[in-house]
């Protein structure tokens, strides 16, 4: 069995947000050369929807012919996301109802999950004249494409946590329950938090020991995680332990400090987490130029972190250095993400 890259934005010369149908066979060849199975993750620009349709149609044909064994499908990050975070500026927009229906239909062609902000609206709010937010979620699920929570709003954490729980409860009522029914984007990143989750610059690293020591002293089993972590991450961890969702976590040590990663694995178990690299290997993504900073993060022109540069091999070494085991690595980088992507939702009673 190969490592499974569950959320990755580029490999070699390929920016997955700008793929063409002709790129699929060369991309599969590259993944095979690296001994990996991949789920390319796309930042969708409005003008690229028709191009994504063409890519997924071609993928479906080639996949059914057995010609893309190392590409497990696709994921899309956005466009319904919170206002902050390192998303290409063209990747946040509000589709029309027709565009939503087009995007959902790609689930039948290999679109496996859609990253969205679960706190963007109430379940009965409308995204179009004939479609509520709840109806939108069901539209995707009925086409075998699930929600991955990410890029939250930051202005009302308690409301965001409550809306997150509402979405999870709704989906587990309408569909047969499974830990893989609901996914997340990168845990702790771009969500309201009550704690420092990473120390990136030289100036920040000077304060790391002083700031992380009291944080790590808390016992997560007895602490009020709403107070310690914040309502949103606390809700996600609680739902994970309840078997209601599967979160993913970046082990590059830059998106999230490795001691925070280790504590998270200890709290929920490696068998309930997927790892993501969230990386790209060229200096552009979704039409935007990127630059690598001094610690190895891709940044947009405005300085916002857009992606990582740390691939699977380096994240594996990070995990081992943090005290995790080879079994933990294999769980989060192979067993769990592969099972999550293989899962297909079924309506209750269907």
C-alpha cells in the first residue's frame, strides 16, 4: 500500500488548480514514480469551472479504463469560505444555483470532497431561490461528494461552533452515520482559536517555550477545551471522538507546532486522523505568484501563507521526531485517508 496524499495542491511542475485534461496521464506517471497515491486539491476560480468540468470528465473516462491508478479523485477548496486565510483571492466567490448544481454533479465523476465554511450560514438560509444551505449539502452528498469543514469565520466563535454541530447533526440524520461522513480541512488553521498554534518567525520562536509550556501542561481529558482551545476546535475534536467526523492535520511543523500535533494525536488517536501536506512545488497557484519565506512556507504577495513546501517524506520524519510511531504515520498518511476517500454516503433507509 502506498502513502495517500489526501490534500495536496501541486506536484512537480503541476499546479492542480490549473490542470488540463492532457495533464492527467503525466501526473499519474509522476505519482507512480514517487510511490504515492494522490487526491489533487483545486482552488476553484469562477472562470475555471468549465475547465474543471472538462478535467473531471476526462478523469472519469481514464479512471474507468484503469489508466489513472494513482489518482484517487479530486477535491475542491472553496469557493464558500470564510473571509480570512490563505486562499487565492480568486478562490472565494458565491456561485449561482446553476453553478452549485454543476459543481455538485462532478461528484459523479470523481470529486470526493468540497472544502466549505460550515458556519457561513444557517441550514435554512438560501444559497439560491430554490436551494437552502441544507439542500446544498444534500445535493453534494447525493452525488457522492462530501463536505470538508474549513476556513471558518472568526467574528463569532460560539456561533461558528453551534453551526458546525448543526451541520454535522443534519448530515448524520439524513445519511447513514460514519466517521467518514464529514471531513475537515486543516485542523487549527484558519479558525478562531484561544491558543497559539504555531511559532514561525525567529521572533516568535524566542517566545515558544514560554508560551507552549503552560499550554501543554493542561490535561485535555479534564480541561474545558472550549476555554483552552476555543469553541470551534473543541467542537471538532469532540465530534471526532464521537465518531461523527474525520479531521485532517498538517505535520509540517509550520502550519501547526509539532507538540500541538502530538497532543492532538494522543487525544483523538491516529486512527481517527488524516494527514495533509497542503503543499505545492512551484511558485504559482491558481493564477497567483508565490514566494517562499525563510521557514519554507509559500506566501502570497500580501504576505498571507498560501501553502506549504513540506512533502510526505519530511512530514513523516517530523512525526517520528515528535515521538509518534511508524504505525501512527501509516494510519494518518495511508489507512485513514484512503478509507475516508473510499467511503460513499447513503441516505438513511435507502
